[in-house]
């Protein structure tokens, strides 16, 4: 067995999202436990759902960060 098989990798991730209203980009945690609001226009970008974060229609995922 290699070292990668013994140590389990985390399932959590960070997401770079873009607000479609104000074009602001920010990094959020993929397993956030509270609502995530845009830092510029204060609209809700993501809501917690069952331990994961669900993006709202106003937000788009730009990239996944490891």
C-alpha cells in the first residue's frame, strides 16, 4: 500500500464563486454551516443543505480550489 491509500483525503473543498448581480468573486467553504452572502451587494450566494453548500441561482462556481 502507498501512503495515499492509508491516509484518507478530505471531502471538503473551497469554491471560488461569482455573484451574477455585482460581478464580485469570492472564495467560500464548500461545507459552510451558515448562509454565505456576497461581500459587495449582501445577497445570499449559498445556503447549507445537509452538510454541503448549495449555490443559489444568483451565484456561479468559477473554480474549485484544493
